[in-house]
C-alpha cells in the first residue's frame, strides 16, 4: 500500500479469499484493504494516538440521509455530550483533493451538524470550522485539540 503523510501504524492484516484484509479496531472486524480504507485506518490512529481523540467517541461509515438519499460518513467523532463534533471524509491517496471533496463533506454536514469538517487523502489533510448560515468555513492551521 501507499506510504502516507501520517505516522506509521502496525495494522493487523490477513490474506483470505485472494484479498488482503485490515482489522478496524473501532468496528472490531476485518475489512477488505482498499486505498481508502488504508487512509481511513491511518487517520483514525493519528487522531487517537497523536491528537488523543477518545476512541470510544468514533463512528466509522455511519449511515446518514441527505435529500432522501442514504449516504455513509467515513469518520464521525462525537463530543463528550454525544453530539457530532468532527466529520471526516477519506479519499484514496490517488485522488487529488479538490473543492468537490469539500462540497461532499459539507453537504453531509447539513444533516450531521458537526462543528468541524475535514478531508484527507492520506497525503494532504484539511480541516475547517463548519460554516454557519451565511458565513464562510474557516480553515484551520492544524486539527483542533479534542474538547
């Protein structure tokens, strides 16, 4: 898999049915290792290990509804009151992050109402304070400290 611009992790991997699988410690199961899953697992560990986000407050690939369409959020971190705090969209390292990726997470956030939204492809990471009605999103220099 691709070397990422994130701290190294030592994931549990296995080969089965001709595919490589990676263990997701949040969901407690093995998943097919795709480039996006590789980014997701690295980013989750970065948030937990480096930034000290509480592992118990993560929801991975949770479903949400937008305009009567079922969608999935990649990573959702809740605050200590159980309210959405940060919504993160993960892309494959091969995908260049563009306005389209931000629009996707911003649209999802219209349903979720997280304080922060972020996008990563494992190489480049962006985080912003979600825009309030009539305002622009405020991009942050670094990911916020967990409150």
